[in-house]
C-alpha cells in the first residue's frame, strides 16, 4: 500500500534555511526515487549540510477500496454541481 513518507528536505535550488516539511502525497502504481539531505544550524548561525543519502527506489501499490470510494464521492459531488 502507498505510505506517507515524512520528510524534512532542503531543496537543491532553494537557498538555506528554506525547508520542505510535511507529507508527500504519492500516486498509486508509480515508481519513485528519493534521496535526502539534512541541514543543521550551528551556534555561529551557519548550516552544516550533509551529503545526499543513498537513493531509495520504490513503487507504490494500487488505490485502496476506501480511497476509490472517496474519489467516487468527490466525482459525484462535482458532477452534481455541473
């Protein structure tokens, strides 16, 4: 089953100390590659930035039945408004 992956990432293109927090919402039946990097603020105000982690590759599963029901409900609500 698809799982929420908690993250605290520093994007390569964004200057420190901008961070991305929270959850990535993953699509079903999709292949992902993930690598992370950490940044720790030191007493002098500078950031100690780690190297990139090993890349983890994984594939998410199909939609669960409850998720399909949620999608159906949303579709019916939207169709009702149109």
